[in-house]
């Protein structure tokens, strides 16, 4: 098994989800529509199957889903904590640090000037 730099702690959940990952489960179109067309996760985490998008992106290599800890989740948690204590500018810096890596080169538009409530709302929709 290969090692990914973004994985801090590797663990797999002990339930079998063979159907979900092999045959694919349809992802709600409303979720897919939330992605910016330049977001790399659209092509990396989802595949086209029989007229719908199926989730295929995870850090584990076998049938069991990933249950560990990765850098993306740590950055989202850090940004949320900073926003909750009123450090909005620092929270946006952390979010931008993560988001720039999720977009096609040259297409990311940095978030600026968001207040705590808006920042927390944006962060809650971006989990990993």
C-alpha cells in the first residue's frame, strides 16, 4: 500500500461497503452542483456511471472506507476554531491554504472579508 503525504493517521473502518464502491451509489445532483467547475475534486472523487455521479475518492485502497485523519480535515477544523473565537482573517487564510490546492491552476479566487457567521457557514459545507 502506498503512503499519501496528506494522511496523518491511517485507519480503515471495519465494515464492508463493497457495493458502494464497486457498483457505485448515486450522489445527489444537488451536492455535485455545489462544486465549482474548476474544483479538482469533481474529477478526482466522482466518476460518471449510468447517467449519475458515483463517489470513488477515498484514502483507503481496499474495500473498507478510510477512518483515519488527514491534513484537509485538520485544516477545516483549525479554520472553524479560529472563526469561532473571532479570528476571521486567520480562519480565511487557513481555508485559502487548503482551497488553492483543490482548484485547477490559476482558477482559484481567494476568499476575503467574510465575517464569522458566513465563514462558519462556508466551512460547514466544505468538510473534507
